[in-house]
């Protein structure tokens, strides 16, 4: 997985996925990107939650990436037809 591909998928979903900002998966992806870039404070509830669910930012990113690909590929197929 490339970081730019991940950002592209998020951007595509922002444009075409209904209720993008209310989707828990995408909010989770935003928090994971912040964790990956060390932008979350150590006492952040989001960071505590992420650390309880995933071993590393990379593991979290890969798990969410698979889910985003499933959703974005579906939208791309409909958009092409």
C-alpha cells in the first residue's frame, strides 16, 4: 500500500460517498493518519482507543485500508458504467 493511494481513496470517498463525515470507518482512518504522523497527544482518547485495538499505526492503517478499498472499488465500478 502506498500512502498516496490511501489519501486518494479517502479523497474519492469524500467526493462520492454519501455521508462521508458521519462514517465511522473514515473517522477512524483520519485518527489513524494522525497517529501515524504523531499528531495525537499522548493523553488523547483516540490514541488510547487505537492502541487498545491495534499493535501499531501500520497495522491499523492496513486494516482500515482493506475496508476502504472494498468500499471505494464498489463506487468506482458504478462510476465507470
